[in-house]
């Protein structure tokens, strides 16, 4: 039997998650809900790791990554896109209106413009200033938790019992030009199988890609693990193979078909938002390190 609608997302993005949850309560499907939910952060210029206002690469270009996956197993992604704010919606457009799954760089931007998305300068004064400050030492050292203003990954279970997800980010601040993280990679940053559940990742994308984290979590749930157990196992895969995990964060959230959810991370400080039965609450994730 279908559960009441549920929306979960990475970090404490209260408004984004409430936006999705309320749409679900009004009968919107999971895909519409997650796209509109994550758009709140894509448009929030104070969030320096998503959409407009995102931190640039080390050459000063803001390049965005996003993907979506729906309950039919369809997916779409865009990578390294400049000048377009709502890249999750663009990923959906790629999924629905092109014969492809991924568009990258210039091609993705041209497709966006020809589809009615508008070109905007995504580099805010604040991000430009921070980048210029960074240039003085040019020391690449990703920050472990950027609470409340990090990559947003969202999963929704709608009134019909269908699951969809979206993930959108500007990636790691001061990355190399052309660098693509896990967030637009289906199976790494996001995976949904409507028969089982869905998972999304945030944190050091390179580590998520190496372990195909979101796909792993869905497969573990298929084999009987709860979302919580599956998130813990996916984190364990990283920490047991990479002793450098003391220097980076990875966090996962997951939901299954029954509406059970889970979250886990390497370093304390990660939270998941959960909207259910009209209430929207932060949940502090357990962590491998204390
Ligand atoms: C990336 N996973 O590009 C993203 C960034 C992120 O918390 O989630 N930061 O690697």
C-alpha cells in the first residue's frame, strides 16, 4: 500500500524540503516536487555550493552539475554547465525531450537557451571576492561540512507510491576547470529504482564515484537492508579502503518503497531534512567518526 507522501533532502534545507513536501501533499508527483524543491536552493544566492551564487572553479567559472531520475527508470543529467541557474530542471528536459541522458558544457548551455532557459551571471560579488581571496594562497582543501549551504540532493515518495530524485550542485569550490563530481553521475550522486527505493550523496564526489555510492545503497536495500543499514555500509566501503577519509566528508540519505528513511556520514555535522505528515524536521545523521 502506498504511504503518505515523504520528501527528504541533504543538509538543513528547510524551505526547499518544505516546498517539495507541500507540493506532494497537494498531489504533485515526486518528479515535479523534487525539481521545484531543489530550485529553491539553485536560486538562493547565499548558498555557495548550488546554482546561482555557487563558488567558481579556480579560474573563476561557476560550472554546475545536476541530474534527475524518475520512477520509470528514466534519467537525465547535465555537467559543467555555465550561466544557467535551474540545472535540475534542465536535466529533466534532457531526460524528457532528447534522445540522450547526459549533455555537457557548451552543448548543455546551448540546449538550455534554445529551450527557453535564460542566461544569467551565476558568479555573485560575494563568491568572486571569496575566490580572489582564495587565489592568494591557492590551496585546494575542500571543507568538511558546509552546513546549510551545500549540495542539495532530494528524494520524494508521492501519494501514488512512486519515487523520484534530483541532485544539483556547483561542485567543490576551486575545483580544476572541467572537473565533474558525483552529483550528475547516475548511480553515484543519485539512484532511484522504484521497486526498491532511492539514494543521494553529498560531500567529496570523487569518493562517491569510486564506490558508485547511490547505486550501492539501492542494491543493498534490494537485498534486504534498511535505508539506514545501507547508508552505513556505503560509508563503510569508503572508510575501509581510504585512510584519508579523516580529511573529507561523504554523506548519504536514502528512502525505500515503504517510506522508511536513513542517513549516515563520515564526519559529524551532517543533517537530513524529512517532510512527512505535514511536518518538516531536521534529523542529525550518525557518523563513522565522532
Ligand atoms: C561534488 N558532491 O561535486 C559534490 C559536492 C558536495 O558537499 O556535495 N559538497 O563533489
